[in-house]
């Protein structure tokens, strides 16, 4: 089972838990590469993890965004 199949299977189940699926976006390249589950009761703040970015070929900081499976790139916020 691939990573994408696992994400879709998790979406199809009825969730009665406090764990939510979130996407992690590279701060330097802006591409969403990783997905993880987070307990929203214990960690209400945004996650910030240092992980490997294969596009840049180095470790960078990844921050939490909503899980939007339709696209990988994150748009700039309008201010």
C-alpha cells in the first residue's frame, strides 16, 4: 500500500479521535512533501519539523498546513 493510498484510507474512515492529518510544507522550496498525524488537544500550535527536502537535497524546516491533496505547491497569502 503506497503513502497516497494510506492517506485516502484514513480519510474514508469515520474519525472519532482528536488526531488530524496535516501536510508539511518546506519553508525554502514551498512544496508539500510529508504528511503526518497530530493530536490537536496536546499540540494546538503549528508543527515545525526539520526534515529532508529531496528537491534542495538538504535538511530544512517543514511547517504544518492543511491537508489538501489536490495540489503540492502552496500559494502565497494575500495581505
